């Protein structure tokens, strides 16, 4: 790609933290947050008078996020966001670590290659251990 042509689309490469321009100001959501949003929408729909059908994509996304939701309440999600926010992680890395909850620094680097070389294994492991502790204390 010619670096002088700024109109060319950026080739997406999560391992290098390169994302299309549309994602520059986008915020990431954890699966647990998406689940809570969808659950709220589902509850609204169920209590509504018009009995609107939610659709197949909504239902499948709701089921997926329910299954892969790692955190069960807003307090835990806020604590996790604060915890990972203290590190110099890219938004993508933050969401990936919180959604995947790897158990070791090696597993985290395998799943999120952009962590390699940017953080010491001990620093990654401490973050993962802290996340696991927060998960274990949620109701």
C-alpha cells in the first residue's frame, strides 16, 4: 500500500492493532454488557402492549452473549473496566481480554498477538489473576 495515498482503506490487522477508520472513535463493549443491553430490550418488548417480535438475529445474539457472558452484574463489569483501564491496552485488547478471560499470559498472547512484546508476562499474568479474582467474587 502506498503510504502517500491516505484515501486507501487501511488493511485490517488486529495483531498489529490496525483497524479501519470507522473504528477509530468506536467504543468496545464486553459480551456481558451486550447481554445486559439485549436483556433490557427483551424485557421491554415482553412488557410492551404491541407484542413486537424481536427477530432471529436478536434472539441468537442474546443467546450467544448470555452463554459467553463472563460477568454477571454491572458492579463487576465496572470493576473489570477500571482494572484493565489502568493498563496501556488498546480498546480491542481490553475487550478481548475481558471477553476471553485467558488463564495465563501465554494463552493471552496466543489469543491476542498484539500483547506480545508490549507487556511483560508477569504484568499480563497479574492482570489476568486480578480479573479472575473479580469474577470469583461476583454473585
